[in-house]
């Protein structure tokens, strides 16, 4: 059970990393629902998601 949750966080971390990199080049692709799309919003949304998911993945590996 714990390994499945850890795998979900790994996939979430990889996906958010990919979308973060994509959004730095073309912000409108990953922030299509926002009125204004710019790189700072991409960093706020996907950067935080990426960092949190990598930390949770790492912490779950220690436990």
C-alpha cells in the first residue's frame, strides 16, 4: 500500500517537473485556464507542486 502511494508521488513529481519545464518556454500551454499566463505563475503552481511531491516521495522512502 505504501509503495503504491510512493509511486503516485513519484509520477506526480515527474509530471510536474515536465510541465514546469514546458511552462517556462510556453506558459499558455500549461496555464490555459488562467486569464493571464506568465512564467512566475508557472513557477508558483508547478514549482511548488514539484518541490512538495519530491519531498513527500523522499520522506516516504525513509519511513
